[in-house]
């Protein structure tokens, strides 16, 4: 029988007794008196309460006691005593047993419904998965189930369709809505060579892509796996709770016996009253609110963060994230975009860029890539050059439309001329930690191009937000001091540790740990040791396997603001756990003395019915408080 | 006289509870049966706890633990292995097999949905 049915049965059977409780003062009684009550309550005990008793007995044989034990002992005592009282003509309290069962089932019913709502995150993620894909087989596009898609398959995606697996576009362009996986709300434009993520939705164009990862290797599958793990993990605080809960129930039974004995033997209370006090103690003490305080908050908190593209690995990480004093950032790819970009062009922009692009057209040097990208955005096409010649350690030169053209660093200056004006601008750009390239024609430098790995647009905002939370920010990089300091000044980092070899990053993190717990934010590939050493490793972006392995928190998007959101969500979730535990504990610890009748002298007492209602309410309030986490405001809010 | 009698019974009951719940009671570990050389199976009955509560599995051999829940308690309807990321619903009075990854040796605790009942898997 389901909880819902058990609840309905006990509610229907209890209702007449509830009505009688109200009408009794007016002289209206149930027909049949005690015998009617006996029949109704027997129905409740047999149909609705039997599972409690069965579980309690099974647990007892395992030397174990749980909440069912308390419910069973409490209601059975009330019921059996009432039968004895009825037969010997004393006052009965059948209704107590019936009401307690009803209220507890009500609490369990709500709890079940809400737990279902809280654990929905994994299910929602799994449902994102596409069901089938159009795969190119033997020159023809055929529709196959998702499981039959293999690595290397060419898959066609039409507008509005779901992308089946992770891969790389081979043909066509489109805009893709990746919000369900990365939390990024704007559609992203993708073309041949760009990576696509399974379960995201294709927007406007049709394209072909080659499957790179299928089945359990896809990003979505890994996210699902991580969310599953964290939702079943326990925060360290839970271990203390468990130890308490294990000895709690037997201790309560002992307390109930003591209550009865003290009232009956030493204070001379009647058998009925002593019994009522004891039963109230048993009922109020149920530690079930304690048991669900942590898991429900953890489920809701991590489920919400997963929707934002923030994956928290386990409860331990979540608890640790609250104690962080310092946040250490890797520079390249974390604070900066990781790709050098042209920031300034000195001289005639069109002419300088055109010339530079023509000379660098075939080069794969990162600086060349930056120049070509800048030329492309300006709609300049490189011209064909002749007599191409690399000048070792200086740059390159070639003949363009009959003139000697060159591009390179300051070492070229011995042979070429630089005007004082350009000289001054070059010094200025270099002071701003930019790499300056000279562009010239016929022995005369005609312009300068400044290139820099610029900070991401959101970096400064994110760091300001962290500092506002009282965190120390540190940048750890292998780059030289001058360049690093310039970047640090732009985004507002407190402290720079430059010239650190990749292998020494972990040691640097260790030194910082002397002043308090440290979070390390990196992009995962060469940062793996530092990510593992830090108290909380935050791996950014790109969803590489190594990042997912070594980070305690994985950010699907490549956005520093997510670091702020991750820390904030962990804080919110953890404080909710503590709040839940506080309420669950306070409820039990205050409830027991009141139920035992310690305050009876001042008229403060709990009947077993009230105790049952209170217990139902306590589970209910803990789950509701966890669900409220979904609604709590984030300072760096984005649409969840 | 009545009261003295009640007092004695209460004292005896308290002593019994303390002994029954807090005393040391041994549980026996049960090793999985090797169905064939490449598969191992073990049955665990779920009724007021897990019996046997400790299961020993051989490392590297694919393993299945078949749970059969006889207990109506809502607490026991979920079984959670935090280390493996398993959180599954156990249908009442039905066999429900859970596959365990035996690649890493060690002791893995599992528990019911409310973390009140505990069991253990030892992989060696």
C-alpha cells in the first residue's frame, strides 16, 4: 500500500474522533462511545500503522532502532494501554494513536513528494539527450538510434534539431543554443572546425559534424555522472549527525521509560498521565528531520548549480568552499582569453595591417594568428608576396609589389629607421606589457602593431566581486613580472606571483595555504597538480577530461564570473544545511523536555497528537527550506 | 508495592535496551558466489537492515548485488552507494540487481536513503 493510501485510510478513520474532540464540550459524543473508538483505531493500526511496526521489528532484530521504532512503540503503547483501560473501565486515549499515525503519514507523504522534486536534476539532464541522429552511412543519410552512433560518424543536423553527441563541425555554419549544458544564455555561432556539444540545440543552419565522443564519454554523460555522485555523497558534517542519530533512538526509548517511572513512581501521577508523557517523548523525538536535513539541501543546491554549468563534485568540496580565504588564478586562459589579440595599431591602420597580414599569411606563429584575425575583421585580404625570407630571431621580409617589406621585433632596427614619435609610442605600449611588432617598407618603419593576451571582459567584474566577499586574490603565472603585473592591474588582482614554472605551481599553492584554505582556478591541462593541491580546485571551461578529473568544482563555461557563482552557491547550500540541522536538532532537544512534562508546572505540555503533528511539520519544514534554495538570490545573478 | 514493581521493570527494560542496541553484536561477512569464473553474485535481503550487512567481493571480477526489499519502510526503499554514485529505488518484494565496479580494492559503505541503515562492501 502506498503512503498516500495509508494516509487517506487513517485520515478517514480518524475524522470521526477528531469531530468528537471538538463537539465533546457541547455534549455531543460518538455513538457507541469507547467501542466505536476501539474499532476505528484498530482499523488505523492494522491498515496504516502495520508497516511501521513491521519495519521496527525487523530493525530490532538487527540491533538497530530508527524512526519507525519510535512511531511503532509510541502508537502501540497508546493503543494497547487503551484496550486495557477500556476493559477495566478507565479513561482511554485511542484517538492519540490514530492521530499520531495520521500526522506522521501526512509528513511522510509530503516528504516523499518534495524529495522527488529535489532529486529531479539528474532526470532532467538525462532527458536532454537526443534520441536519434542522421548519420552518413555508405553515402546515404539514415536515421539511427543514439546508441548506434560511433566515433568518426558524420552526422547531419537540421535547424531546430538536437545535436546527438560531441564532435567537430566539418561543413556548414549555424548558431547553436548551448544553454542547457553550459548555462550560457546567448546562442553561439559555429562554423567548420568548431566543437559542438551533444544535447545542445541547433538554431538556424544545417551542418555536418564528425562524432568525436559518444556514449559515456560525452560531456553531458560526464555531467550526469558527476551530478549523480555529488547527490549521493555526504558532506562531512553529516557524519557527526549520523553518529548522533545511531544512539539517539535507543536513548529516547530510555528517556521515555525514565519519564514514565519518574512521573508514576516519584511524582505520583496517574498511570494514564505518566503513560501520555512517555508516549509524547517517543513521538516527538523522531530524528527523521535530522536524516534528511543534509541530503535534500545538497540535492537542490548542486542541481541548481549544474543548471548554471557549475559542477560541484561532492559534499566535502561544498563544505570546504566555505572556508576559502584566498583565490589563486592561473593567468593564461583563465584571467586572459588565452589567445593573443591585436590591441593597437600605430600608423595608417589599413596599410599597416594589410602589409603585416600579407607577410604573415603563411605563418603559424601565435602573433601571426592574431594579426591575421585582426586583418580579417577589418575585411583586408593578404596580398601575394615574393622572395619570402625569414630573418633568424628578428622577423620576416619579402617583396611586395616591387618594394621590400618587413615585419619583426626591435632587433630589425639596426638596419631600419624609427621616427622619434614611433619610438615614444613603442615605449609606452611596452610599458603596458604589450608585445610590439614593427612593420616597415623600404628601410622605413611605417607602423607598429601591439599584441596582447587581453583579459576576458568578465575578469575584472569577477575579481571585484570576490574581493567584496573579503577574499584575497592572487595570480600565479609562468609569464614575466612586468606583463603579469600589467594584467593584474587591469583586472584588480591583489598579488602577483610571476615566473613560476608549471611544475612549481603546486608548491606555490602550498605556500599560500599557510595563511588559510586556498582555491585554485585553472584551465586544467598544465594546472592539474595545483588543482589537486588546493583545498578547492576549480577547473575552467572546455570540459577536458583532465579538468573534470582534477577539479573539485568544474565550470563548463569559460567565464570567471562562474567562480563567484560557484563559491556563492556552495556558501548558500552549506548555510542551508546548517540551518536545517539547527532546526531539526533544536526541535528534538527542546521538544523532548517539553514532552517529558518538565515544564508541566508552568502549564507547558505536549499531547501525543501535538507531538505527532509537530514531527510531521519538522520534516516538512526541512524539505521546504531545502527547496527554497532554488529561489535564493545570487548577487551575480543570471537567469537560472 | 506496585510502584516498586514498576521501578524494577523500568530498570530491567533500560538495561535490556542498552545491552541490545549499544552492546557489541557480531555480524558475519558473506562472500559472493562465483557463478562462473568471470561473474560473481550475492543476494542481500532488505528487512530492517541489510542481511548480510557485509559482503565480500573479489577484485576485478564483475559483480552484482541483488537486493530484495521485504521491508515496507520508506527509509529503506532507496539504496545509496556514495562512492559509486549509485542511488537506486528498490521495488518491494522484487529482486533488484545493482552492478558494482570491482576495479579498486577497498571498503565501501552503503546506506538507505536516510542514512539510517548501513551495509558494507569489501573488495579484495
